[in-house]
C-alpha cells in the first residue's frame, strides 16, 4: 500500500512530536523524500527507529503495556469463550471478537482507551457486508491443508487464539501456523508474548524476523518465508499487515479496524469500523 503525501506528513509529524533535534528530523525527511513506490508506512517506521536508536538509544519500552493488555484479555477469556460457544456460528463470533481486539494498537491510535475497547464487545455480530467474505473464507478453508495467521498486537492475540480454537474445530484437517513479530516493535506480539497467551498450545509459532509492524516477505527468515509461500489460506490482522501485504499478488484475507484517517478515507467508513476483506491473487 503506497504512502500518500498526507500519510508521509503524518509520519513526519509523529517524529517531530518526539524531538526537535534538527539533524535527526533532517534524516527522517530525507528518508521520506527518497522513499520508493513500494515502501510502506511500517517499513518507513522501521527505518526511522534505526535512526532514532543511533541518536537517542532504544525507543520506548512497551513490555508493561503489553502485559497489561494480555492480562486484561486473558481475564476475559472464559466469559468470551462461553459467549462464542453459545453462538449460532462460533467461528464467525470468534473472528469478529478477534477483529475487535485490533483496537489495542499503540501505533495507529493516538490514545488507547480500555473502556472504549471493552465497549466494542457490545456488538460482536457479523455484519451483512462481512458475510460474502466469510463465505469465501469458509470455502477456502474447507479445501485447504495449510493455514497461516499473521498476528498484530498484544491483547488481541488472546482473541486470535480463541478464533484459532474454533477454526480447528470446524476444519480439523488444517495445519495452523501463526506468525508474530520477530523483534520488539510497539505493542505488537512477539513469540514470547504469544507463548505467554497460550498460542503455542494451538498452533506452530513463527517469527517474522525483524522489528517491522507488518509482513515484508523479503525480510522474513526462511521458515517464515516458506510458510507464507506455501499457505493455502492466509489471514492477516491489522492495518500494518494490510499496508505491507496488499498489492503483492497473494490471495489474502484481512481483518482490521479502521483507526486512522488513511483507512477511514480508503474504505469510506467511520472510525473504528471493522473490515473483513479478501484480496484475490491475479489470474494466472
């Protein structure tokens, strides 16, 4: 997903909020001005963070925030599972709850409000405009052998696990692999976070390799690259994964909330609208 001028300005302004160091900001501006057509926001932030570390040392520590939200959603697990299993379509219910979890994003959100997050669970039904995508998703899973989930944030990953539990019940033939961030980046889930939340009990964990808030195939370790290339069904969570993965010629299902102006404008929906979209591979 290409970086628009408004997006580039937002990226620069966020760095400017951190510091008024003229030399640092000049390097950030140069990176933005010399970006290629294929560069995405998550990749640019990855480059910014490398420059930031050179000037100021390690960035903010999100370990406390990650544990807080993992524990918050783990504390809701039994209640949410009971609601999922009592629903008419447990997989659909779990998928929508996993989409609600995408709210917990300290990159795209100016402010993460626990009360606003919890309020989103008041409506965890699948909308009519999701159902066409869902029907295609089910059809693909029915004939698939390998399923890859590309995760996003902490807290959210607990809901992802509940969704994987239902997916495996419905499609027991699936070999499920789950890809998380390879290194610390914002409040995104790493393998350590995933194991803390029990994801390793329901799926094989894979590391994305680098501290990028998205999936960039060229930067993946070989095992993750192989899983990405060989997956029959890919489900990617969050705006960052959409930005880095869309338009790359792969058949991918995306689940996310529209949390910033770029996504609100692109999809023509109000803020925090949940999206479930399918990108089909070009016909061969």
